[in-house]
């Protein structure tokens, strides 16, 4: 988040952190504590502040907190709700199913 945008939002300075960039260099950044709302969900956490940045970037932790997936394809950028995978059958249910099949074969 641009530092000049953080102060009007009353983001509290939190400390510093080191960020590993895509080119392999390490950059030291100020951090703040704030919250983000998407619809009716709000999450708080650490926000990285950059004095010369004009962009707001979101990271993996942000996506995980909101249970979102970032989808990029042919110029389309979409933030999609993660789907919860269906529950796996328990081993006891599988065992009982096997026993039922075996009992039917024996009849």
C-alpha cells in the first residue's frame, strides 16, 4: 500500500519486514496494522507500506484469509470464492460398504 494512502486511513505503524522480490533481491519495508473488508467479511492483519509505491498489492495470506482464488487469463483478472472440497468417506463407511457387497455375493 502506498505510504501516503495509509495515513489518511489511520493505519497504525507496526514495524518493519524484509520482502523477497521476484528478481531475488531483498527489500526492507515498513508495516502497518489494518483491516480489509470484502462484502460482509472483514479480516485484520499486517499491511506492507511502501513510500514510493502507487499500487496496492495483495498476497497469498490475504487470499487465504478471505478464502479467495486469484484467476488470471487472457487479460481477465477475477477474485473467486474457494470451493470446499466434498468430504471424504470415512474408512468405517468404506469397510461397511465392502462388507455389504461381500454379504450380497455370498447369498
